[in-house]
C-alpha cells in the first residue's frame, strides 16, 4: 500500500492536471463537514448502500468496493449504473492506490470500516463518511438524502425517498395484520457460525417497523457485538423466536448441522415449521432503500406462508 506521502504526491499532481471544479455544497457527515464540487462526476463508493443511492438518481460511479466480486452488484443496480465501474477492492480494505488512480471528485465511505482512513481518503478527493454498516434502517434512509445533496440531485432524491416511504408504509400496513405479539429473528450463517442481527441493526429495525418483537437482550461494544452478534445454539435457544429467518452464505451452512439436535429441534420456530430462508446478500449486505423493499416483499411472503400453516 502506498504511504500517505506518496498518495498526497499523486493527489497533488492530479489537482494541477484537472480543471478547477465549480463550488458546490458543504455536506455534514459522520466525520465533520466537507465541501464537495457541484454535481460531481467521478464518484467512488465504498459500501453497497451507497450504490443504491446513486442508482436512485441515475448516477453511475467510476469505482466500487465490490469485494472483488462484480456479481455482488445486483442487476437492479447495474440496469441503471451499467457495468463500467472499476473495482477498488473489498469494502473492508479498499485499495487507496486504485482509488487515487481513478481521479475521483467525491468518495463516499463508511464510518465503521473507513473512519481510520478518512484523512488519507480526503487527500485523494472530498470524502463524506456515513454509517452504513452500523446504522439502522432509519439512518439508511436519512443517508440517502445526504448523498442526494452531495450529488447535486436533492430534488430527485427527495422524490425517490418519498416514493420509498409510501411503498414501505403499504407493506407495513399489510404485514402488521399478522405481526402483533409475534417474535421474529433474522440471522446469517456461513460454514463456521451464526450471527443474529439485533434490534439495533438495519434488519432488526425493519422487523420492528413491521410490528415484530425481539427476545434479544441489548449488548454493548462494537458493531459486531451490538448489531451482528455471534450466536451459539444455546444462545439461540434463549432468544427462541416464533419466526426464524436465515440467510445462508454457505451450503451446507453451520446451522444445518444442528438438525436433529434436541436443543435445535425444540426451538419454537422449528417445532411450528416457521424457519425460513432468504437471500443473505440482499438482506445483510445491501442496506439501501431497494434492499428494504425486497425485505418487505420477502416478509409479506413469509407472513402468507405462516398464515397458511396455522
């Protein structure tokens, strides 16, 4: 990885090579206030929810932290933004060298993953930092408006947010007819473990908005202690939700080995046949408005299936 001095040298060279940008807006974000150019054209995004925001107003980024797996950018986004972006590596550790080489005029970064690199990113281009990984659903929607302002497309973003709120309100009205007094829990599992998404998480706050309750106890610590909680079978048996929703990143998944275990078979959701599988990537990684709408569609289908089984 290049040193900060080398990156600053690259950035300084780019500044003198490019035409001056028109003055834009001052954007308040998690790390302070950043002056961004008017209608930035070369944007790098370091989280999937930020792609949702750009696609919402028809803006294509030049660089995406796509985890070096272009297929993770779903067709609903690529149908709008195309597929000409350059991968800047993983969301956790994006390549500063590739980002600098793209000559961006705006970088959108995540608080949990990129706060430590904020100064260096800011030397490359104006950078705004938002809380995608650690934020709940309501924070995600609020971030869309901040990004709309940074893009110089506030009116277009306001219209998309308003349409989204109306869509979600209709889903909530329908789902709440069956969610009162029902506990629901979402978690992701891979080959090695299970992580439950707490009420503080994006999906946990969505389930709460849909009218479900949770038996998870609040915890303190970082994001992976408060939002995405590593969970054993014994701990899951304490949470014991009426509805268990799993997103599997591996097949077979870690939780598949629990079938036949008396503790697992004794879970309320297992005994009543209310364990459901959803697309882990869409539920867990995207965290945008489109992701919320897809989650709502899945929850409506889950409600219909639980009603049929009663």
